[in-house]
């Protein structure tokens, strides 16, 4: 259940599962009221409760480095907890979490060319904390460029590591050389206009 916190070992790896403590998770496919969405965004701006809980895990485990990915529900407060303890921090960005309240930079059927007032207010702590990361990985050059264009990860050493296996790259190159044959490919991902599909 979502209100229960657990610690377990999965294939030899210690896994902490944190409960969301009852506030409206926006990604479950359930429509939320304006009040619930607003409350989520306020919590997401700076989640002190999660910061405290994650901080205790850091104190208990004493990691040498922390790698973060999607922070929805945790907020950028997690980054501060990492750096308060002098731990090396690497973040992998898959989207526009640091600069957009919806994480997509997509609204009313099109990509945003500038940040709206709501996004500027909600993501202000994210932008500030993003400069304290030790290294940044982006899954695409474009994602990295847009994040930096809107002020995220200033001065942070960054690298692009594509989300593709080397074998898949070789297969794609080989398939492209085949003439006059039907090429069939698979796609795993979100079929949505905001993803360009």
C-alpha cells in the first residue's frame, strides 16, 4: 500500500520504498481537481517532509555518491540533503523538471518557447539547487541544451549519454543500408503529442 514504508533486499540491493503520505500523486491516470493539482505543485516546490526522511537514509547508509533521476514527489530538497552531507551528486535528466512545473515544456498543444509565471515560481528552488550538482547526464543533447537555455544546471559539468544500447545502434545502421526492403521497428515509450508523436 502507498502509505507503508518498507526496506527490503532485491537481488542483493537494499531498497527503501517511501510512501507519498496521502497527497495526490498526479501520474496515476486519475483526474485530479484544481485544488489537488495546486496542492501537489506547492508540495513539489519544496518537500521538507521527504527531505527529512531521505536525509535520515543518507545518515544511516553514508553513501559516497548519490545518483538521482526523476524527482517528482521528492522535490529538489533531496539535492540539498545530499550536498549538506558533502556527498557527490550526479543527476540524470530525462525531461525539463528543473525548469517546468509539468516537466514537459508543453502546453496548449505546443512546445513552450518561454517559461510562464507559474513555472518560474514553482521551479525557482529547483533552479537554485541544480547549480550544486557535481555532474549532469542528459539522455539527449536537445534536452540538455533546453534545460541550460532556461537557466538550469549553470556551471555544472555535463555529458550526453543516449538511451540506446550499442547493439541497437549497430542494428539501426545495418537496417538503414538495406535497399528496397520493408523495415519493421519497435517503439517502447509514451505515445503522446508532447513527445513529438
